[in-house]
């Protein structure tokens, strides 16, 4: 699992509030997070506390991270190759290594 603070959208906060000072204070206080959770049967991708993808995949298939395309590749339950784009997640090099190491350990242990 990777958890990180979301990038805030300041214009949304100001547009939703009549008082810009109150909107600014609310914007600074409000915290949202992004998550990438990969389990044996599910991939959960959350941006700004909203579920973007909640996918179950074939337990026998391998999940890969393609760092060139910035996406996770897997086979769905119908054995079709699928992927999840992770551009909104703003993955750092350190997080790329963390994902790759976790996936490699998972498939070596099986």
C-alpha cells in the first residue's frame, strides 16, 4: 500500500464558498489522501479520497508495474490484459521501487 497527501485544488474551494477567506481556511484545513493498494485478488486506486478503480483480478496472474507507461498491468478474470494509468498518483522514483520490490516479493513467495 502506498499512501500520500493529495494535491489540493484551490479553485474548487473558492468557487464552492461565498466567502473567499473562509474558503481559504477550509482549503488549508481539509486533508485528502491518495492510495494505491494491491492485494492477492484486488487493486484499489483512490485519488483525493475517491475510489477511481476497485478491480478484482485473476489470482493466478502476475501484476506488473510498467514504469515507462506509468501504469499497473494485470489480467482480469476473463484473462484479458488490462491496465490502470497512475498519472494522477504522481509516483516518485522511490515509490516506483517500492511497488516493484513489493510485487517481486509477492510473486517469489507464492
